């Protein structure tokens, strides 16, 4: 079934009018659609998830291919702690069936509304110095290539394509199924509290070390931080205060009552206010200085921005286009309301990130082009070689991806 509609992303920063929004009902229909367009260079083709990226990764005036009808678990193997999942599955649909099989995702980000393929394809991550992005949990996937052929890849099968495909922005083909490495289901204990900026930075290294997941939001209006720590627990419930800790102003939004629950119920928050976002990954050792400079920037040149800065950690990984490639990482994100100007603020912040060897989050706003990205990624050309092998004609590249991929 196909329908024609105007498409926009979550924040409203990207709008496009695809000739066709295709919502194939199964993998065979995806293969037939892509194969049918294989020789048609006049019809661009882009895969889309739930549109939670802030940049025009999905934008096309050709065929926008949504996998929103491919939801759920295909196969789960509790002994191997792995599950194969339809790529369109929204992350909130994974928690309950995985729990029923005694399993859980290793980590999750701030929300659970994204599709699995979209989250994997942009390096979506949570926080934790020993933990990688969701893409690091992928052990295999199936691609539908521009030719209409399918290609299964893993560390053993087509390893070069697999290395690139784990984080590939929909530039290698349509991912239809993803096999994930999982953990035995676990409960998390969540604790939040407020701290002054100086207290936060003084205790930061110890907090990152001591907690499986630690992050904080620095709020410019209060010049204070909302701190959050999550740790696995065997406790079934919590006997504690039901009220969130006291906090001034906006900070209170980021604090909640102490609680214990299954991991997939603790990780995600609700984001009801729309915003635009920029995020960079910097070497972990640069994190505190980078944050200090961003705080000075906001206090001196952008006092109009009331949205907080989010500070998280990620372990080094080996995925060619991962912002955490080869280095212990801190990610720092800045926000502005979706209907307020963000350009000057984000441009000033990006200059600071560049000085700290920052790599932009692929789903968030930035101004890097192919030259900047090549300088930031030691295996940039490895990704390019894999992309050209499976898509020599650049069928998956829209104008935004051309700026990122082609010098
Ligand atoms: C409120 C909010 C909170 C967020 N929180 C976090 C966070 O905590 N951590 C974080 O790292 N990021 C976060 N993000 C960013 C978000 O996770 C990423 O932008 C993610 O890509 C969105 O997933 P999606 O399903 O919406 O993908 P889309 O934005 O629709 O697509 C993203 C990319 O994936 C590709 N793609 C989608 N489906 C397929 C497929 N089947 N095959 C091949 N390619 C495909 C698209 O072509 C595109 O290049 C957040 C975004 C928002 C709006």
C-alpha cells in the first residue's frame, strides 16, 4: 500500500514531500519495491524510521520507505542471549517481550520512541562509561541493497560490510532485521539529586566511575545540575521517599522520586516539549573543560537559551563511523526550543567542540562536511569503500548525505 503525504521529523526542523511514502507490509515487499526501482535513477529512495533525527537524513522527493509495519521480535535465543528483531520495531515495543524471554537491552537512551534501525543507524546511545551505543550490541543484520538483492552480514559473514553497516545512516541499503546481543533481564535503581556546578564537577570522575549509568543536566538559569545515577539491583521494590528531591526552577523537571523497576521502564523519559538539538562526542578527558567553555558561552553570549546541557559517557568502540570510535567518550548535548532560533548558538558551540576534537552525533544538528568528517574518523575511507561496493551509483544518497559523504 502506498500513500502520498508531506513528511516532517519530530522537531519540525525537516520537511519534505516524497512522491510516495511506501509502507511495505513485509520483507518481500521491501525487496520487490527496491528491485523495481533498481534501474530508475530518476527516483531517489530513502529509508525512514520514526523521524526523531534533527537533520535531513531521511528527506527525499522520491520514495520514502518506512518500516513502521515491520515490528516485533522474529526470533529469540535465551541461551545465546540474542534476539533477531524487525528493523522497524520501536524500542518501546522491545522491553516486554524481551523480559518474557528473561532478556533486556544492555543500555538505552533518553527516550524509547525511535525505531531500532534508526537508533542503530545513527549511533543512538545512553550513558555509562563501560557501555557502548545500541549499534555496539548488533551482531548481525540483513540489508536490502540498491540492486534489490539481500545481504546478511555479521563478524563472520561479509565482515567489511558488517563493520560499516552497524552505523550507516541508511547509506548502504535498507536494514530489514537486526540481531542484538542482550543481557539477562535486570532491575535498575534510579536516584536523582541536585548539585551546584562546582560540586558536580568536583565529584564527576568518581560518580562516573562508581555508577553503571551516570549523567547530569546543567541548567543555565539556576547554574546548577540535575544528577542521575542508575545501578542494577536485585531488590524487587524500594522503600524510600515517594517525593522527588527539592530543586530550584527548571532543574526540578529532571529530578524524580527514587525508584526500582525493570531496566526498560527506568531508562526512557518522556519528552513532551519539542526542541532542536546539537550533540558532540569528545575524548572523555576533554569533557569537563569543554563543558566549562560551553557554560561560559551560554552565560556570556547566549543568556536567552534556557534549555540545559546534557552530559553523558560512552566506552570506546570499533565501529568506523561511531562518534566513540577508538576513544573513551563524553557526549555533550545542547538544546533550544523548536520554535526559537538556534543557529547562532549552535554555531558558537560547534566552534568549541571542534577545538576539543568533537565528532557530531549523526542524528543531530551540525555543520560538518565530508572533509571535516574524514579528519575526525580514522576509518572514514573504510566506510566509503564498503558503501561504494554495495551502492556504486549512490542510490541511497540524498543531498544532505552527499554533503557528508562526498568531498
Ligand atoms: C526527543 C529525542 C530524544 C533523543 N534521545 C537520544 C538519546 O538519548 N541518545 C541518542 O544518541 N540520540 C537521541 N536522539 C536521537 C535519535 O535517537 C536518533 O536521531 C535516531 O536516529 C532516531 O531514530 P528514528 O527511528 O527516528 O530514525 P530516523 O530519524 O527516522 O532515521 C535515522 C537514520 O536511520 C536511517 N534508517 C531508518 N530506518 C532504516 C532502515 N530500516 N534501514 C536503513 N536505514 C534506516 C534513516 O535513513 C536515517 O539515516 C533523540 C532524539 C529525539 C527527538
